[in-house]
């Protein structure tokens, strides 16, 4: 077939990545005039000579009960300790301390998905009351105290940040599970974190439908109890207080309605617990190379300082701004840049319950117009969706952004330009912020008043963060060489996770083992952080992020581990082997395709395909549903029996499967190719020209097993 493209077989470091250098865009004078940080001396303050003390500038944005004595303790690398000796409370910093000046200012503005429902404004005063009442309830009904873990499985409703802040007030460690994850995925995370309390809601609106969410709580509890852990209480908020909107019955003695219980705590107040800077604030689970998700543990003092500082300088948040981060609080973006960062700065943070296109692609712009949003923050996936469905919608609405952010995936320069010209009306600066769940806050970005923007590049390392690109052998790849490699961070920073909950050895192994120069060393310079992304650095120092190097698939900004997907497929009785691979997708960046080989005695059927889809949906959630499930006669395998993901990934993307001479069964490749590509063509899934980066990414998917 003429559809094939040349496969890429080189290691990362050898690959020359060619693309057109994009032109610069400069920040408007009007933006610079009002920016929080427009003074270039900041670069000197955050230069390497001033590390780690430079980060005092961020920590000083907070109110400390006790000042720290050591800014960075690196005596047990890579378990960095920031602001040691300091004490503070995160809830106090996000709520109480703003009351004097901003009591009646909106902390959150919540926009329900149904457009006929009223927007709700929650002032700092009301937030203070609600957080205190819920904290009293957690203490009293659940017996929670500092250091305990609790799981919150909730959608985008204000009750979620209320619950998070109540936990922070008590020093209770929250673990928020994205609402779109399945009950079982929630249950797994509860078991891992040792939570005995689940906070949930009966229902929420998504795409015009009121979804039953309580059902997932029952499934989560069932999973937890099967694994020998007892769930003490399920706290159920109601989307419409006083009215239960789920068909799933409440369980006597275990499930309670929060709105009813709260009546007993009217006006209750709970003193914020003064926590050590290094006390964990929350866990956030993310995917990696193994099936078991990793609980990224984030600290109180370091994390909060870092998100406050980056929100101020990079998001340019002032208390008088109306800031809308259109992401989900169930991901790190929402924790850092809907809740903790903006609230630490006394901003007004907008929360929207629903999907971008409901009921039509003008919705986000109506929200922006009506609420006078002036800072807008979202992911390339959302931008691509809005651009496709309503390319001219933004111009119909009278809103003006001064600042916009893109986060979570690489953004195509074409899409960036639409964002800039059409969404931003040419008036707004854009920051493309590169970072990860593990990092707490931004790692790579332009500083909006001081650096020009360049479409498709995140920019240089942020203040106090010094990235470097290494080849596989640990040699530095110089900027401007046009060669890609593994992007690493040479130094620790206050937002870095403290450890993988319950698995400190994995923390060391995943992020530090690869490039550690000397495991005995207590000098941070010997411990570069391995981010797991491929990148290139242009001559001007700007980084372009190419995507994951660790068999993780980024679907619409959500990280899905190939191992997790494969383990889920293997729970289907008929399935003998499974391989998950990415396929390029116009809207979602990447989609998942599953290759399945059956146990002897079974033959392919639609029913088995559906079972695989169902298993993935049950175990992980709808976001992970594969685009295609291919049941093939056999998998391409190495002589040692390992499935070669890159071979099937090549087939799914209409590129050459690459070198197959080392396979034990090379003849199977042509069989699979004919089967899959013929089916794709008949489904209208046509091949498209892949960019050098995309070819390189596909060629990099490793072996199963
Ligand atoms: C992975 C982290 C950080 C919040 C959302 C995702 C990719 C993230 C960018 C960007 C290109 C990006 C990386 C990274 N990524 N931001 N601006 N440009 N790629 O958090 O789920 O932990 O995923 O998302 O591959 O490793 P996450």
C-alpha cells in the first residue's frame, strides 16, 4: 500500500526534529502596564546563584504561623523538604485571611451546566461559613483529624472546594478522584490511600443529562470492602439540596445526606490547625508505566507557596480579576489553578459544571461575557473542540481577556493562532504552561509581560526552575541543536511532590534513578528530576514538548497508562493478551486503540469487543474508552515473548511498523495490517501525514511485559 510512511527506529537522542521555527508574538503594552511582574530584575533574583533562597519570594505571599528556619533541606535526596520549621494552615491562607479586606467579594462563581439555572456567587464570607460548618461535620461525624486521608469523588460543584478547604483546615489529607473515573477506580484509590470516608454527590449535569453519580459510590465501596478495608461513612451531597436526584438507594447507617447533617452545624467554627510546612496537604493519583496508579503526595508549605507565586506571576492574577480556569478540579490543574493558587491571592475563581459545547459552542463565551471574565485558562483539547464546532463564535460575544493559558498537551501552532486571534481577539497574552501532576505547578512557561510568545513552545524554564535535555546516556543536548531528548529539571522546587504515597522506592526509581550521578550525594546537583517527556530546545532557549516517553497515552489531556488499559482488558475472560496504543486524533490529541488476542477456543465477536470496552469503562472510566478494539489472530512478539506495542501502533497510524526482523512471528504483521487498515478505511478513518514528532512518538512505544 502506498499509505505507509517511513518508520522511525532511532533512539530519542539521535532524532533530528525538523519543523518551521514559529514567529514571536509580543505582549500588548496594556497588559504589561498592569502586570504583576514586569521587572526584568526578577530573573536575577531567581538565578541559580540565588537558589534556593529565591523561593522566599513565593513563600512570603503566604501568612505563616511560624516562620521557617531552613528554606531547603536536601539532606535526604530526593526527599526534599521546603521551608522547614515553618507552620501554616492552607485553608486560613485561602479563606480566613481575606475576610478583613474582601469579605463580600466573590471567591467562587459557579455556573451550573443547564443555562436556565442561576449562577451562584460564593463570597469569601460565605465560603468561610461553609468550610467551617463542613469541617465541624468531618470532625464530629467522621472523627477525622490531622494526617487522616479522605476521598472526594465529585464533579465540578462548589461543594468540592468547600470539602477540600475543610480538610485543609483540619490538616486532613484529601484525595480527590476525578468525577469521570469509575466507581472501581475510585475504590482502588481509596484502598491505596487508606481512606475510610468517601464524599460524593447524588448526581450532576453533563451534556444536558443528569448523571447518577451515587451509583459509583456504591461500586467504590463494594471494591474497597472486597479488599478488606472498611468504609465508615459515605457523605452524599445533593445537587439540589433537599431533593435526592439519584435512583440508587441510600444505605442505612453508612450513607448520609450532607445538607441534612449540616443543619446541626449552623454557625459552627473550627480553628484552623497549624500544620508543619512539610505536612502533606493532598494526594493526587496519576498514571505511569505500571498498572497501579501513583498517589502523588503534595506538601502544605512548599506546594501552597509555589501555586501562589506562579498564579501571581504567570497567571497574572490580581484580587480584582475574574479568573476562569476551564479545567476540572479532579485533576492537578484544578487543585493548583482553580482552588489553591487563585484563592491564596484572593481572586474570584469561576467554576463551570459542564462541557464546552453544551448547549452550543457559544456557551463558554456567553459565560465569559456575562461574568466579565478577564483571565481564561484551558487545554488544547477544549480549544480544538471549540474551534471545530464554532470557529466564529467568540466574535459574537462582548468579552475581553487580558490573559489566556493553555495546558496539558502540546498545542498545534495553527490552533494556537486561532486561540490568539479569535478567542483572545488579539488583545490577550498567552502562556503555554508545561508541567505535570507530580510538579504542583508550572515548570516551563513564558513570563507573560517579559517574554514574547512562540506558538507551540512552552518557553523557557519558569523562575527558579532550570531544565536541561539529556540523551539516553546522560549527555546534555545543547540548545539549538535540533535534537530531541529527555527533558529533566536540574534542581528541586517547592511544588515538587514529596513522595509516592506508600511507595517511596518508586518515587526514587521513577523520577530520579535514571540520571542520578551519585546515590550517596546530598548535593541536589546530583539529582536531576526525570520528567518522562521528550523535548527539544530552540536556540532562544524555548522548549517544545513532544510528549511522553514512558508508554503513557495523553488523551484529551488525561494521562492513561498503557499497562492500566491492558490490565483492564485482561479481566475479560476470553482475552489472553492485550496491547494499548495511541492513535493520532484530530480533536483529542491521541485516542486509545486496543489490540486483543483471545484464549484458545474463542473466536472474535462483537460481544467480546464490547466486553473489552465495558471492562475499561468499569475499571477506569469513560474517558479511557478505546476508539477501536482489534481482535487479532496473534500479537507481534519478540523472541522472548514480549508484545511489541510500536508495531501495532505503527499499523493503527498507517505508518510502517518499523524493523520487524527481530520478531518471533514477523508474518503476523501483514495479517494484522490488512485487517486493521481495511477496517479503518471502511470506517472512514483515513490516514494522514504525520509530523516528524508524531512519527517519533509512535516509534517509541515499548514492549508489553
Ligand atoms: C503531561 C502531564 C499539568 C496539568 C495537566 C496535565 C503533558 C502538560 C503540556 C504543555 C505539552 C504538556 C506532558 C506532561 N503536558 N502540559 N504545555 N505542552 N505537553 O497533567 O496529567 O500529569 O500530564 O502532560 O506530556 O508530562 P498530567
